[in-house]
C-alpha cells in the first residue's frame, strides 16, 4: 500500500489502515524508526489519565446559566 508525501511532509493514512488501527481525526500517532523502517503506532489516551480533573458534586443549573451569560457579556464589553 502506498501514499504520497506532500511538500509539507504530510500524508494520508489509507482507510483500511485507519480502520484496522481504530484511529480517527485528532488521534495521535507515535513514530519510531527501527532498522531503517518507520513504525507508526496509535497513541491511546487512557481514560483514567483524566481522573480528578473535573469537579463534581451538587450544583445549581440556574446559577450556572447566569454565570455563563455574565461571562459571555463581559467578553464582548
């Protein structure tokens, strides 16, 4: 299977390779070189990496909406 390299050193990953590796737009790839060959592997983002990055607990949707509106208004003043 072949794909061309553009003047900006970009290439298109063939569809059957994307499907086989289960990758899609905005996924990351890791490139390594071994014995003169390029090895490309998908970088999987482990779900638990994001543990404790989002605040949880009781909230008030009405207050959240008001706060979001005020921030938006402030942005355009």
